[in-house]
C-alpha cells in the first residue's frame, strides 16, 4: 500500500525550496479579525485572472501526480484550508451519531461501520458547503461595506465656509469674558 511516503528525490529544485517565512502583521491586536484583503496571497502568481487567457493544459495525470508531495498533507497545511475544520467536525459528528444509532438499532457492527463512513462523507460535504456559503456571504457583506465607505460623502474634504456674523459674535463673547466680574464703584 502507498500509505508511507517514499523518499525519492523526483521533485524539482523549486519544490525542494522551503516556503519563505511570512512577516507578522504589525497593525494587528490580539482578538482582532484579519480580513482576507489584509493578508498576502499564498502563491506567487504575477498574472491575475483577468490578464490570463484560458489555455488548455497538456499535463497528464502522472505529471500532475508528481507535483504533489507528502509535505502538503501535514496537519498544519490541511488546517490552513479555510473550510477543512468545519467540514471535518460535521463529518465526524455525523459518523459517530449515525454509526452509533445504526449499531444500537441493528446490532451489526459491519452495517454500522458502513453507515457511519457514508455519513462521514455526506456530513463532510454538507459541512464544507455550509462553510463555503457562509464565507461567500461574509465576503459579499465585506465588499458591500467597502463600497459603502467608498461612496460615503466625506464632509472633512470640503472647505468650510465661515459666516462673518459668527466670527463677530465669538469676538464679542470673548471680550465679555475678559471683563472682570466684580466692579469697584
């Protein structure tokens, strides 16, 4: 079985380079939420999606398979996937609930295991989609907020026009304040 990694050096020198350490955010305070737009992208792609044209890839399945490494499947890397944790929690919860209910009802461990694994897959898909839809909705709300702030009127940018009557009233008031409150005959 292919569960253990093989230590062949089939990877290119680019793949053997260690990822660069990211600089910590300087304007971050503990407990503050970090928006996606505040972070740097994980991949160095000089061309954006708008600049690139769809090109048909001629890579074969074997070439694509060779680009994968076991380092990409470590728990640290997997937990960086945005909805992986939510999908796993829902999937494993459904595995234990459905598996235990089927075992209690049918008294057959094989049937309970099969139902449990099926519910793991189904629960993971449901958890993944729920998380994805929540993220999509929150990104839409964030974009709405950004657009609202951009289109908001900025009164501080306009020059304030002074009314001369107010200036005279202020000067008169300050002259009264300079007079003493007591009077000698």
